[in-house]
C-alpha cells in the first residue's frame, strides 16, 4: 500500500516527489517520502498535526529544498531552477493559504485583481470582466467592495480561491482549506474544490486533516506519518486498511501508534515525590 | 558584554546586506510612482499634524531659552539667528527623525510584520510577485522622500514659534529678528539640514522595513519588532547626527 499505483505514464504526473529527505535543524521531517499527483485529479495529503504537510507544499513550490531526493513539477526538477525559473513555475501553480492571506490594504476586488495587475497589462474593462467572473464563480460578486477585515473566515477563503484561479493555473494547492470553517462554509469550499477541478481541468492538491471532507472529494489520498507515506489509495481503500496507524488517524482514536501522552517519567513516582516534598 | 557587541555588529551587517537587496529592488519600484506616492502620503501626510505641533513647541521653547541666554550678554537681537540655526542644523532634522521613528516607523514595521505573520508576503511570493519590490522598496523610498519634507515643515513652524515667543512675548524687535536671520543664515546651513534629514530618512525607513520584514510571525514578534524599530532608529539617528555634525564643522 505504500506505493502509488503506477499505471499512468510519467507525462501524466504533474508533481512527482521521489525519495525526499528533509531536515529542520537536526530533526528529520521527511525520510524517503514518495508522492505523485496525476494530471486532472484531486490528491489529498493527510496526516496528524506536525507531520510536515505544509513543508511538503513548500517543497513543491520551491520555497525550500530537500536534503536529498527530487521534487519534480511539470517534469522540471525544482531544485535546479533559479529565481526566475521558480517564479515562472509559480505562475502555473495557484495556492490557497490556510487563512486566505488576503492583502489587508486592498478590497476584495483589488485582491483578486492583484496577480493580474502585477503580471499583465490587461485593459481595464477586460480585467474587470475577468475579476467579476472569478468572483461570481465563488459566489462573492456582491462582496467586491468589502475589505478583508469585513469578511468571515469562509468568505475570505473563497476570495483567496478566486485570486488563486484568476491567472488560470494548471495546479491548485490548498493548505488546510477547511480549518476553522462552519459546516456550511465547509460544504461550500468542498464543492468549489471539486467544481473548479472539473470545470477548469485543474490538478488539485489538498493538504488537510479533515478526513471526512477531503475523503469525499479526493480521487487519491496519501496519509503521511513519521516522515513517510504510511498509506495511499482511494478513500475506499483507506477505509479498509488494517494498518493500526491508519486506523487510528481515520477513526480519530486518542491512543495508538501516536501516543496520547507526551513522553514523561513515571506518573506514580512523580506523585510520590511531590507528596514527600510537601 | 562581548556577546552584545558581536550581536550588534552582526545586525549591522545584516541590515547593510538588506539595504543592498532593497536598493536592487528600488530601481523597478521607481517605475511605479503611484505606489511610492501612496507611501509618501502614508508616512508623510499622516505624521504632519504631530510634526507641526511639536515644531511649534520646540520653536517656542527655543525662543524662551534663547532669549534668556542671549539677554545675559545683552544680545537679544541675535535671537532670530540662534533659533533658526538651531532648528535648521540640529533640532529640525533630529526631532523630526525621532518623531518619524515613533509615528511612521512603528506603523511601517507593524504593518509589514502583520503581513509577514498572516502569510501575505509568502502569498505574494507564491503569486510570483517579489515582496521586496512590491511592498518594501516603495515604503523605503516613500520614507526617504517624506523625511526632508517633514523636517522642512518642522523648521518653518519652529521658526514661527520662536518668533511668536521672542517678538510677541519677550519684545525683541520684529525687524531685527528677521534681518539678522537673513544676514547670518546661508544656503550652506540649509543644505546641512537637508543632508542630515535625508540621511535620517534612510536610517529610519531602512530600520523600519528591516524589522518588519524579519518579524517573527507571532503577535509577540510584531510587538518586539516595533519596539526595536524605535530604539534602533533613535540611537542610530543620534550617532549619525554627531558624525555628520563633526564632518560639517571640520569640512
């Protein structure tokens, strides 16, 4: 189960992470991580908090480099790209941040227009049409004049989504898109991810630990723990996994391979010690 | 002790390297005057009221102290010269810089720091936009433009304040006040003040954007960075003020 199904050709792999080791200081975040993302699919990357899911996204977008192994995006090794190359790559990749990361000094309209204004010289009427159409796609055309501070968490994320698709990226990366959302907003974001993926032919990578939501839309899921992929496959396949770590994560059990207690000395000893000291 | 010396030196090096990066990003930023104008408004126009208020009172104090001192030598008529030279060469640039660090510098640092803490800078990088060009350079240039203008306003109001106290209150002759000033204050003195306030503009803006850009992305980090901006800008302003003054007087 640890290996992805290899039935598709290499050209269909938009993102290919092979044998990646990554260290933060002396602490190993990833050891021998393998992940591949098929064109046009929704790939979920799940795992307990602190397993480096966000680090994976930073590796894919060239913000950090692996200690060993390769990260290929569109068939290019990200580590070999220079500053210009990385920026060219990023123009083809959209990213949705956990909290939206909207620019606080611009209103909703200008936030969505921001990448267009920075990278193109579109005439104003065309630009407005483009931005309005993207806002309509996320259902927030009426909120164009609001400032980011006036938006709810779910709305901010939808604006960020409109901004992420305004340059028509080939790959869209979602960093924890469901965190802190009420059930309605969660459903809306969930539906949008699926719709945008299918309507625009985008390849989506969703990093999340909301097993239910992400499981319902993903074509292919990876579960990362302890620096490597411990399970991969469709949601169906994962549900039937017998691996204890996978079961603990999917069922949300408090104790298991990931222990409930932070490592500590013997509890009784400590209590006795405290009594003796008092 | 030796630790704090090496820390200071390494910080000085980091800021200098950062200055290089900002200067490299400034050339393309200059092609977008609207972004810079916005920042001149942000740090300049919004500091205007406090600068004017402080200028007035500093000028009035100069009028009082100057009159008191000069009267002991029977030369109250030189009040105009004394107050103007004091303002143009010292108090104008320095006090403006200190106020600028407190008002505009802190808001620059906390604004950029919050952008860092809320992933806005990373988001820009992900959109293939260089935050140094889009965010940092316009603010840096805006600060450098705003500072000499603010110092000029400070000086004008300050001289008015000195005149208000000296002439209206203490009874120095109006004609003597202005004509002595006209005779003794040269373009050289004005230039010294301009050079100083430009130098302080570079220092205060650079430190403000540096601290903001390197903020630790937490609420506490933003607070600490803001404090560091004020402290570092004020100290550096006073040190560089001495160096420049010495250079002008020697040269």
